[in-house]
């Protein structure tokens, strides 16, 4: 009956994973509900509007002056002027291009935040899946240990077993029970972390098996495709491009500016009306600005080269680790599955061929191998998650 209960729990876990609480569903919900992403979207919307400011000509200047003449027979004087200033014409096209690039750059900021969030959530989910698998495994072990306690209790009552053997199986059951409880505690803590990432909404993850993952054997070819999608590198490339456009803008601002307008002057019976034009000669205001921008562009390009190298080495390390873990798992897992001799050990113990101590020891070897297999699968999926965080 208890064996049927364990099988039922396994089916429930698998059914739940297939009906909405799998890894992809959890990540979709977190991306939708995360409060940090919502706040970032609002901030970036505001920042995108800021890029559309300051790209137009300066405000026109209107002046009115009324002067009282002395002596009074001179009459009063009225001056009116309306003047509009302009930078060199190409400056406005450069400003528009910088604004468009700045708005596009904001998307890389958002993509970077999304990638970091989903990687954090995915790693938590992999921990939960690992604990889910362990929980199912411990349910089977507890069921078996409970049967042993029942059997040795009956044997002790009939004088077929001593108190030492009974205490040993009771202690074995207690240890398994406490380890199972710790798994549940750790799992609840991880689910609480997921809830925090999910905007405070409860979310469940009942999957008990890891996804089948693949690793590209040619790292350099894989990295060449991946590097194009790394948000921070894309942001740096855009930053260098924007700075080069700002150099062109500054070059335009170093050329003369213009002003034009209407002027009027009335004095007694005399009236003067006409137009005025002016030229602003940038002698001192923009000194060293172009030199500063060129230096900054060079610094950004050097930072980009450094970060490309850092990302290459970072991902290369995880790629090598993933290949190593995969090779170990491919060798280890089939071997563990092929030497599942728990039933044989049980029959040997029941028939008296194995002592209780030897039986428990042999079981512990097999249990350790099963947990090592699960741990290898967990480590492989973690390494692949880090590799694919920019996909």
C-alpha cells in the first residue's frame, strides 16, 4: 500500500510539471510579474523621453523697452526686438542621430536586467528540481526504512531479533526522516525566493527531472554567435558609437552659430523697423571639448576590448566545465542504473545471507551513487544555464 502511495506521489509530481509548473512557465511568470523589471520599464520610458529634449534650437528671445525722454519735448523711445539663434545647421542632424542611438541603447539596459533576473531565477529553479528529485528518492527510502522498522519490531516482539538491531533500523529511519525534512525546509526557502522574484505571487515548481541539455562542441564558433547577443557588450558598442557621433556634433558646434530677427525702434516722430543677423564665433566656450570626447571614445573602445576578453574567458571556463561534467555523467549514469541491485540485496538480507549492518552499508553505497548522479545532472544544467543566459 505504501509502495503504491510513493508511485502515486511520483505521478503527481510529473503531472503537475506537465500542467503549468514547469521551468519555462515559472520563468515566464517571473519575467511578467517581477517588480524590479516593471520599475525599470517605467524608468526607461522616462529616459527615452529625455533623449528627445535638447535637440531643437534655442528659444527665441523677445525684448521690449520703453524709455522716457528728458527733457519731455524729446518724447519717449520704444524698442522691440525678436531674435532667434541657431547652431551650425549640421548640429541638429547630429543631435537627432544621438537621440535615436540613445533610445536604442536603453533596450540593451533592459535586456541586461532581464538576463540577470532570468539567470538568477533559473538557478533557483534548478536547485528546486534537484530537491524535488531528492524528495521523491527519500520517499522511497523512507518507505523501505519504515517497513524495516515494522519488521524488526515484530521480530523483537517474538524474540527473533535483539534490541541492538531494532535500535539500528530505528536510527536509520530517523536519520532518513530528518534528512527528508531538511530537504523540505530548503525547498520552501527556495520557493520563497522565487515568490520574491515573482512580484510576491506564490509559484510552484514540481518538476522532478532535468531538461535534456546540449553543449556546442566548438566553443569559438558558439561564442562568435553568442557574443553578438551579450547586452553589456552591445551597450558598450552603442556607447562608443554615440560618443563618435558626439564628436561630430562638437565639431559642428565649433563652427560659427547664427542669429536672425526683427527689430523696431520708435523715437518721437521717427520710426525704424528692419531685420538683424548675427554670428557667434566660438573662440573659448568649447575649448578642449572635442579633445575630451575623442579621449573618452578611445577609453570606451579599450573597455569594450577588455570586456570581450573577460566574457570570452568566463564563458570558456563554464563551457569546459560543462563538457567535463557531461562526459562524467555519460559514463556514470548508465553504470549506476545498471547496478541497481537493491532487490537483490533485500532478498539476500531476508534470506540471512547479509547481516543488517552489511545490508544497510551496501544500501548506503547505492544511495550515494544515485545522489551523485542527481548532483552531476544539477551541475551540468547549472553550467549550461550560465552558458545560455544570453541566448
